C-alpha cells in the first residue's frame, strides 16, 4: 500500500496514524481532508487532527513512513 492509500483509508475510516517525516519527526493524528492549495500551492498534503483543537498538514514529498495505530491503542475519551 502506498502512503496515499494509507492516508485516504484513514481519512474515510477515522483511523489514527503516525506519520514520520524527513524534517519534522513524527506527527500523530487523524487525516480529515486533502490540502490541495491552502498551505503551499505547489505541494499536495493531507490535513491531520493532532489534538482536540490542533491540526497540522503533512506533505507527500516529506513522508518517510506511515503507521496505522491499532484501535486498541487509540485514545478513548472518558464519559463525563
């Protein structure tokens, strides 16, 4: 599976990923859209929710590795 396949699958299934990049290290989050022009019009990237109120864009040309986090290890919010 390519990086695009893994990112697309996670975007539609809501799975959390660890994306390792060349320069910025690891970014952990859930992809929610493709960033075709917002951050850099010359590069294709994916927007990831990295926290409750945080997001980051990871570009395809900077990805070294993508790992799908197993569901058992995903953060589960406690009911209040």
